[in-house]
């Protein structure tokens, strides 16, 4: 399949995924955790794709300087918001862990 056709299929799949994401409506704690996990998998996949693109000069040269500037501003804002969430919810988790120290939380597993 030629590259433009694959790109069209990829974009079509992204639109479907966006609709699915928009329709998520969790009702309980497990649903919220599952929804957060889904969002994180989408972000991970998207970030990997963008890293591949931005490391391909043959692709990035197709964008104008102005388009790249707009992308940079958008991605800087996105990265800042995500880092802000990391700080906000990391602080909350730390506070909760310190409050629950009586229960002897000895280990937290981080998945990378």
C-alpha cells in the first residue's frame, strides 16, 4: 500500500479512536482507572509516533517554518499541562502515602 494511502487509513483510524475516547463515560473507580489507562496508552502511542516523525528530516521538511512554530507552541503547551498533572497528582499521592504511613505502605510498583 502506498504511503499516502496508509496515512489516510491511519488518519481514519485516529478519528475512530477519537470518537471512542470522547464516548468514554466511566461511572465507578474501576471505570475511571480504566479510562485513564486508555488515555495514557493513546498518549504513549502518539508520542512514539511523533518522535519517529520529528526524527525524520525528510518528513519534517514538508512543513513550513510557520507550521512548525504552531506545532511547537501546541506541543509545549501539551507537555506543560502533562507535567503540571504529574506534579499535581504526584504531590497528592505523596501526601496520601505519608498520611497512610501508619498502614506501612512499603512498596509501590511503577510500570514503565
